[in-house]
């Protein structure tokens, strides 16, 4: 007989929970989009000029994903892409998807972090995150991690999972 806690760990464990690989692809750009060359160039400039974070923010339906996809299909920089949905509010699942996306750039990234998460007595999440950040710091090449969320992400109902 499994307990509720065991069931929850099985559904959020990145090695047990299958990764939906379609969430890891840069969405294709439709042929009939409105070209936004100036905005694409601003994104490229922001990302290639030693900025640590570039945030694209606008109301739903204003073309953020289309813009980033357009940039992503033009840039030479490696891109790790995660399309987020409401289920990704679970920190273990979120990290699993981020690591899966990062592995499209560097295949073994996150091994130590996943091992810590899957140990019989996982350490505090801060330890897992510190390990992942240290692994990311070892990557010499520049890359971009895109976290793309739909306008229907429910950030309030599961907020305590990310606290």
C-alpha cells in the first residue's frame, strides 16, 4: 500500500515522471507573422551584451512567444526552451523540465542535482539549487534558457509549492 506522500513523490520525480518533449522545443514561427525586426534586434542585443536576464513582458496575446520564437530561430546562440503550464508550479517538476531543457545544450547537466533530489533523504531545496547553479556555472559557452508561460498559468493556487 502506498501512502499519499509516496504517490506525490512518484508524480513529481523527474526520473519517474515522463518529460513531455514537445515542451522543450522552440515553437516554429508561422509564415504570416508580423515581422518585428527592431524587437528581435533588441532581444539579441540584450542577450549578447553580458546581461544576466532579459525579461519580455506584455499582456496575453501581444506576441511574446512569437517574438522570442522568431529570435530563437534566427540566433546562433544555443537555446534551452521550456513551455510552462500550471502543472509546472511544483518545484521538483519545474526543475526536472529546466534540467531536461538544459540537457538539449549540454547532455549531462543537472546529474548531481537530480541525484540529490532522488536520494532517499533529499537535502533542502537550497542545496539542490546551489548544486544546479554550480553546474551551470561550469558551462563555458553562452546560452539562453527561455521560460515561456501561457497566459493561463495559475500562479496563486499552487504558490506555496514554490515558496
